[in-house]
């Protein structure tokens, strides 16, 4: 059953893969055919039927007929086909500029794609004889819609452009949000950013949250990360030896780097122990902190056992006072 399922999945993937190139070829054939029929005059009878006054609708000075609708569809089909080709070519050309980061290429590609489609849309309206001054009215209506119903969408879109331009959050960065959500940035889109958590979940977070909230970027300027371990030893221990053993446990770990150097300090005098704190750094925080921390803690325990250093546990002395059986009075 699983084998049949895998075969069906592969078959569907094989059929879907060439859909986009095939669609472009079909659009090109339709455009070439339409131009040929128009130049040879073979479309003239169809024009007379589709543009006849009996099937034409007059709306505020505009004549809308089946022929004008068909002409509009063909014009915009051609323009958007050209826009798709040009935007894909432009995005692919950005790969030849290695100095541009991934976020910069994504930002330039999105801006160029939007600009190309808007420009060709205006060209199409002009070719169809539509007065472009009407766009001011449409723009006002769109502005009202953005101000009310599309406010969040517009905010997330602008926030996405800000993230891509200032590069405060980039692809594969390890980030932590204000609510404790942490993971790797896998994609920065126009509306949301995809965050992959440590347990494999992909969370779609609105771009606005990265602008208006506090975000920790563990890999913003470098990949280093500090690990902290607290340990207590019994009173009367050799404190210099304790400090040296803690430092040796950190330095012997393969993930511990030498710049900055590990540091161990006596922190406080507790009720049952003298408390030390260890700081050491790993070179790549993306590999995780729990395993190095666990390894160093186990190494500290082993070194303490070998050198007779005791890690105490809290103790309480209970004194019971028994009174005499007799009562004087």
C-alpha cells in the first residue's frame, strides 16, 4: 500500500512539474494565433458580431462588449506573461552577484516583481484606451480599504520589507521572541516569517511582531554563545583546587572556545555550601547549549569525585527536648 502511495505521489509530482512551462507555451501560442488572425483579417466577422451595438453595454461613457472584454483579457494575458518571464529572469540574474546577501536578493526581487507588474498593468490600461486619471479614484478607495480592512496585511508587508532591508533578522538566524518562542528563521515572506522550532514545528509569525516586539537574535553579529553553570562545594574544601577543576572541565570540552576564556568565580557563601559559577563559550550556538552544559557538569562531578571534593546537600538539625514526667506546682 505504501509503495502504491509513493508511486502515485511521484506520478503527480512528475505531471505537475512541467505545468508552468507548459502554460507559458500555451499562452504564447494563443497570443501568436490571435495576432495572426487579426493581421490576416480572419477575425473581422467575429469582431462585427462581438462588437455589435445590440450586445454592447454603455456604462458612464464606456462601451463594454464581448469583443472589448476578450481584447482586454488577451492584452493582460500577454502583459502578465511578459512580466512573469522578466521577473523570473531578474531574480535568477541576482544569483550572479555573490556580494548581495540572501535577504537583499529577496528584497530586490520582491520590489522588482511588484514594480514590473504595476508598470505593465498601467501600460495595459493605456493600450485599452482607459483614462489613467480614474486611478486616483480607485487609489482613494484602495487607501480607505487599507486603512480599515487591510491594515494588518499592509503593516506585515511593510514590516517584511523593513526586515529584509535592515537585515536585523536573516535566513537561518536563531531567534527568540518575547513570548519565549525560539527557532531558526527559514523564510521571510511578504506577510509572515516562517520559524522552525527545535522540535521541528514550523510557526508562521506575522512580520509585525519582529518590528514591534523585543526579539533576541542569537546569531546577529556572531555565532558565539555563553553557557553558565552553578555548583556548590562543602565548607573546608580546597577552594583554589575547586576553581581549577571547574576550569579544566570546561577547557577539555571540544566545543569550548578560548576566546573568550572560560571563567570560574566564587559567588556566595550559602547555608550548606560555598557556591561557584562557571562561564564558558561555545563557537556555534546553533548546535545547542544543553549538550555542552551537560557534558561539562558530568566532567565536574567526575573530577570532584577523583579529588575528594564534596558537593553537599541541604541539611537540617532537629533538636527534640523532652520535658520531665512530673509537674511541679
